[in-house]
């Protein structure tokens, strides 16, 4: 391997494992369908690890193409009835902000009650094995330790949408209410890379329940038939964030990978993320913008965070940090945008993607905020191409994913976008040339973010990048900031 490689086990990732098949999955309509198709092939064990689950979540909207119930809860019970050897493990995050609520799931139902009345082969758990205020944010699906998915998606309501992100879509209605368009990205792997994710899922289960699970030896094919692999026999890295807890030291692999990738970029850094709130990462981007021959940086974000508290904390941090990037953009190589539908409604960006040149693709659960760098638990997948071999299949896929994503946001075909770039335009120039009316990308400006400042910006309590040494001191600082 090259000495200047980005994926280094023990530094920028946990481990690198071979994937017999690898596929990038864009948006939840495809993701939910492929996840269900994989689970239909399960024979031994399904593990679902997530920030949230909802038994009422539907896999397909409109025409149902896959057998079995279409809702998550009913489907899992149906699978257990069909497969006498199958076991299902569901592990959900718990904020642990209010200790009295530690045992609550699905609103009012204690997990112990669920386990008492559920099948003996389906086990629920809430993972409270984390510091107070920290969140388990990993999103992992494992089928028979043979196929696994990892990304920014939970199997819950209000996530489903198609890649067209239509302004009005009857499919975006669930549990009696409608919700807006939403953009997501995940990846699927088969083989040793799936077994690595399975090990991470088992480690989480043991930490949460003190029950160990043995690996599964699967001899059948669990890969979904309709999921076309983008790559075969490719090395895939698993990069994590884990907070300090007891004897466990802090793990900051996701942050290390982000910083290494930013430093290595030659031409283009493309980012999609829910937030822009990590000071250390933004400072690294700003340093590259100041360079005479540094890379272009294109960032796609949601227009606003979903909740009022997030708006006061995360959007206000973005208000500060986007000023840092604008000030550093001495050579006009920065574009920061949000996507809208054909009638101008904001599309909520929940994906967590980094693409660097034709060299690195990172997809996972980690946000561009401080919590995801050292305080919450996260899990990302990354693939790396040989930077000196542009004909490499991995390099071609990395560029293809980037172009698919930005073309989706611009409301144009991939061919149109690539044709625009072929006309002697850079990536950023092509983006700006194709921005127009209808479904498109709108640029953040100083007018856009005016009024988003808040005392909660970069708050140590709201968005810490490590386990605070004194929670009392952090609360005191927050109160002082609110009084200013």
C-alpha cells in the first residue's frame, strides 16, 4: 500500500476489510427496499442498530414489490414465523438526558415489557452505555454477518423519499401526517467488510446488555437481487467515533479521516451534511481556501435545522463558521448551497458524505459538528482509490457518486452535468452554470444567514467535542452565555 494512503487502521479508521460487493444507496426509497430485500434472505440473525426505530415504518410506498408485511414491526414478526432459526436484535439509542426515561421506548412501553411479550427470538435493548448527554448515533443493519448497511438512515418514519424529491408526493405521508422532502445516503457491503460492521454491532449489544453474541457463519447469498453492486473486491474502511467511557479511551477516527482527506485534496472537496458546526474541520477547510492552488470546496446543507433548539445551537454555529469560510475564500473557490424542489421548498439534507477528488468517498452517520468528532458514537464507511491511477474502478465510482449527487440537487441529468464540466469548467463552475429555476441549488449568502446568531452557538453543553470534565461548569457557562 502507498505510504501516503488516507485509510490507515488505528489512525483514520478502525480497520480496512475487503468487500465482495459494495454499493452506494441514495435516498430512502431505495434504501428501505434494499434493506427489506436483504432481510428477506436472512437465515440466522438480523441486527438493527440505530438512533431511532419505529414499528410503523413502511418499506415501500405506492406499489409494493416485495413479499411479506410492509411495516417494520409486522415484517420482523412475520420473518420469525417463516424462519424458525432466525433471531432479531434491535438496539436503539437513548439520550440519557433524563434518567427516569432510560427504560422507555415507543413512547410509553418499557423494553422489559416488550421483551416479556415478544418472541423469544426477538430482543429489544436501549443502549445507555455512554456519557450523560451523549448519543449513540450509529446506523447499522447486519444480515447474517454476510451483508451490512451503514449510513445516515434510521428505520423510522418521516425518512422515505425518492431521488426526484417532488414538491408534492403522497408517499411522504406517515402515521397520519405529511412531511417535507428529504435527502439521505448510505452504503451496502458484502463479505469481510460486512463482518466488520457485524462485530461493531455485537460490541454495541454487549456494552448495552452485557450479553455476548457469537459470529454467524452464513453459507448463502444475502445480497439483495436488485441492488447492483457498484464495485467488487474493494477495500472498505470502517471509521468510528466513540466517547471516553470508563476504561475505554476516546476514539476519533472519523475526525482524523476528515482532516487527512481535507489536507490531501488536490482539486475538489464535495460535502453533504446536516450541519456545518465543527470548528476544527472548518478551520482546515479555510486553510485550504487560502492556498493559491488549493481545491474547490462545494458544500450542500439543509436551509434550516429541524427543531427550534437545533436552529439556535447548530444553525447559529453555522452562522459563525460560514463567515470563517467566506473570509478565507480569497480565490473564489467556495460554494455553499441548499437544495429546493421544483416549486422552491427546501429539501432537508440529512446525508453525511465527503468526496475528495477521485480519491476518497466517505458515507456514514457522522455529522460535521463537534459531537460527531468525539462525544457521540458514529460509524462511517470509506473507500479510497489510487491517486496516481485515474483509470481505477474505485476512482471512477467516487466521481460517479459525486456527480450523481450534485446532478440530483441541480435537477439535471448526470450527462448534462458531466457535459458542462467537459466544456473546460471546473466542478464549482459547472455547479454554478447549471443552477437555475425550479429544482436546483440555492446559494447561502450573508443575507441568508442574517439573524441566525445565537448565544448557543458553539456551546460546550449543546455541541461538545469530548466528554466534559465538569457538567456543572458547562451548564454555568451556558447560563452565562444566555444572559449576555
